[in-house]
C-alpha cells in the first residue's frame, strides 16, 4: 500500500507542474480575450469594429483540445463566430442592415461573453491554486518521508 501511495506522489509531482503551467497559459489567454471583448464592448461606432486576434482564437482552441475543456472550446467557438460577424460588418460598412444586425447581436452577445470570460478566469485561477496546494502538500510529504528515512 505504501508503494502505491509513493507511486501516486511521484506521478502527481510529475504531472502537477505541467498542469499548473497549462492553466496559467489558459488564464493568460483568457485575460487577452477579456481585453478583446472589452474593446468590442466599448467601441462607440457601428463600423470599424476591433477584431479578435486570430492567434488568440487559434491558441484558445488548441489549449481547449489539449486540456480537454469543452466549455473553453464552446467559448472559443462563440468568440470566433462573433469575430467573423465583425469582419463581415467591417467589410460591408456601407450596408446599414448588416451594421444594425451586428449592433443588436453585440447588445445580446457581448455581455454574455464578458460574463463567461470572467467566470472562466476565476475557474482557471482556482484550478491553478488547487494544483499548487496539492503540489505543496506532496513536496512537504516527500520531505517529511525523506527526513524520517534519513533519521
């Protein structure tokens, strides 16, 4: 039984730092996404909308697959869809119906996206903190076990 616990400790010590780094990466990407959503939210015109960086969308999608997060993938799809609509609106700035359509879509979607990104930021921060605590407990446990064996 002691060997199983020791094996689990080694496994968690090997996995936890990598997961913490990934969660921090997701957190940083979400902060970037929050700034993009804020720029769209605070845009005062119905033309020339700021677009979300394609690299951000690609990175969010990739990390969502890597960590197996369906909610993050759904959020990324929503951002991508919104970005496509903004691109279309910017390309057809002379079309009043497209501009009005986009205006009302943004009235509905941006507050939801803003709320989602804030919730996701809190979630990934909490996951990182939990992993840090688990890692700290494992390290302390390993040090205590080592000191008992040495003593």
